[in-house]
C-alpha cells in the first residue's frame, strides 16, 4: 500500500472499511507523553493514529500520558499500547485506560460527523 492509500485508510477515507469505532480527525486531539506533544492524524473511542511518534518501544509497549482537545487547558490521563507501526512513520495507539467522560465524548463526536 502506498503512503497516500495508507493515509486515506488511516484517516477513515476508505469507504469499504468496517470499524467498531468510527474515526474522526476534527476537532484536533492532543496527547502528551514522555515530554513530547502530538496532534492525532485521526482518533476514535478505540485509539488514535500519530505521525512521527517518538520511539516509545516496540509494538505492544505501554504509553502513558495525557490527552484532550488541542485547545484545552487541562488534559486527562491515559494509558495506551502501541498496536501498529507503519513504515511511513504512522503509529497506531490503542486506548487501554481513558476517563469515561472523554471516551463518551470521542465516540459521540466521531459518530455524528
């Protein structure tokens, strides 16, 4: 799969995909972990995709940090694991622990886009 097709697939532009959790890219979701800050390429109640994620370990490694909307003053704690790394530089994190309020908000916004 070329980089453009991979990016479209990860951004939820593949019309044939069937997902448990619909993805969105707006509003911007920010995570901060190990001194780095990122804006997700896309996100869902299941996880998120990040471009050029620092080397936080191999697939299966735990990632602990804070997440929230890009313009939020306060972020919420999260735990995720690295579920995939693509040669294009995109890393997929799967939420393992995220406050229920934020999970509900992610799901609600993604389903109503």
